[in-house]
């Protein structure tokens, strides 16, 4: 792993506060190269005034910087980093050719004190030298962009690995917490004589949930159907434990082929169950899974009791899942939470 914290060069390359300085350094380097060319031209073309030399300097800088920025900020991220090699190199050749063409054209139209025409070998040498110069100028910033992309990916992978290990511990601690497990086992123990079938049903549900957590939590992705069955078991046991509790899980669209990180939604569902406990009236949790427009939409809606317990804004569980979503989906998700006097709703959209 790359040490991005203590490496000054990498910090300079990645930090947003040095962005303007990086662009300034690039401009200075291009300007120094251009000034060298202009000095050579001024020596050879003595008829060139300093005003004309300044104009040529600005045109040269514009040509070089335009080509470099097109390559670095358009072609590299849009094509090269997406493995579209052929298209990238084809368009790069076009951009380089355009820049070289205008550089040569600019030098050919400069007024010369010498009227001797250039020989063919000199023209070829002139063309090749310009081509190599432009290609070298393009390669430098593009290489830095690739290095920056690699460092950020490496850093993100390191964070994701660390967060995954932390999430595994948190999931085992919070998803089926000891109190919930104890209550369900106690209910099963009481029902052994009164209702053996229900006691067996509770134990089988707990067994399935624990097995799913142990087996699938080590996987990178699982079928969405498996996670829905896990949520169903969780809510079914909650319904057995409470007298006036109802739940629904609705599915829309083709969910059978969808793959997701394991146990992605349980934090939201557990949070809904935890905060809708009502000793005076019926409570509910309604869940929707919908696949539409290349997105997976998850909506969890729960009732709020007349005298609700204080809900901590951004509790630890929700902060953990938010961080996990950031690492897994980057900017390819949205999470919204809304609340009225009687309903609390969480809406999560994932780009597939």
C-alpha cells in the first residue's frame, strides 16, 4: 500500500489545495519550452519583431496547453481508464497531429530574412522533432493523471478492506444483538410445552439467520433474494415477539439476478423496528424493493408511536452504513431520510 499521509510528493499530487499550483507549474514548464523555441526562431528569422514573438509565444502556449488538457482531462479519464485503448490512441493521434500541424504552420508563415527553401530531409527532421516534442509534453501530465488514479484506487481499496473488517464485527454485534437472541430463545423455551411447533419454528428461523450471517458475511456479494429472506426471518421473529406488529415486504421488477453486498439493509430495518415500539397501538414496518431504470430502490417505512423514544440523529449504526455505502458505491447511490409525526421513511437508491 502507498503511504499517502507522509509522502510529500504524493500529498502535493492529490491535495485539492495545491491544484492551482500544479496548473501554474505546468504553465511555467510549457512557457519555458516555448520561450526556447521562440528564441531559436528569433535568431533564425531576424525580421520577427518582439510583438510578433510574443504573439507566437501565446499561440504556442495555447496549442500545447489545449492539447495537454484534452488528453489529461478528457481522453485519459473517459477512454484510457475505462480500457477503451483503441479509441484512446486513435483520438490521441488526432489531437497530436492537429497540434503539430498548427505548430509547423505557424513556423512556416513566420516572415524570414532568408528565402532559401528547406530541403526535404530538413522538413522530415523538423516534422519528427515537433512530433516527439508534442508527444513528450502530452505523456508527462497523462502519466501523472494515471499515477494519481492508481494511488486513489489503492487508498480506497485499503479503506474498504479496513472498513469491511470493522463492519463484520459491527454486524455480528448489532444485527442480531444478544438481547434479541436471548428473548427469542426464551420465547422458544416457554413455548416448548405450550406450542412445540412454534418453538421449533423460532429455533429454525434463528438457525437460518445465524447461518446466513456466518456464511454470507465473508462474501463480497450475495443474491438480493437471499438478503430479502434474511429480512423476512428477522421481521417474522419480531412479529412473534410482539403482540401488535405487522410488516410487509413488496417486490417490483426483476430482482432475481441482482447482486448486492451482504447484509446491506438490515441496519435500516433494525432501526425501524427499534423505534416503532408502541405499547398502546399497533405498529408496522413496510419495505419495498424495486428494480427500475438500472437502479435498485429500497424504501423502509415504519410507524412512529405517539410518545416515541428519542431518536439519535445519525446514530452509530446509520453512520457505519453510510460510510460503507460511500466505500462500496462512491457517488453511485443516494440516501434520503424523511419523518412526519407518524411515519419515518428511509429511501436508498443504488445504481446497478
